[in-house]
């Protein structure tokens, strides 16, 4: 079920602080985002943010196409391992 239109998109309260509304170009501790379920707002356009994936922070550069999506869609939480390649290397030993 989707979110009601009259509520608007969900954005964490930390996104509205003044540290995100200013033009930040360097990667520092002020632009870390823990809320993966927040919608990417338009005032972050052209900025680089660090999004937490549960273990570490991943770099996400906000472009025009990413606005309106969730932060979590651009940061994977699971590492991909190629099982076929692992099986092939075990057989050689």
C-alpha cells in the first residue's frame, strides 16, 4: 500500500536542518543519512551524501533522475557473491 497523497513524501526531520540546505561539496560528517526510507528531496540536487547501509556509509551523488526515489534504492545492503565462480575455484583445489 502506498503513502497517502495528502501526507506528502516521507522525509526524516534531519533532512530539514540547515546543514543540508546549504551547498556542501566536500564529504564530511555533516551529510550522513541513516534514514534509507526517506524520499530524496529536490534541495539535495547536485550534492554528495553518505547513506548508511547497515554496516557502513556508501556515497550517493544526487542527480535529477534520483529525486523522488528513496535513499535505500541506491545503496545495496547485501554483497553479491558469484556462487558459480566460487564452486569452480573449489573444484580446482
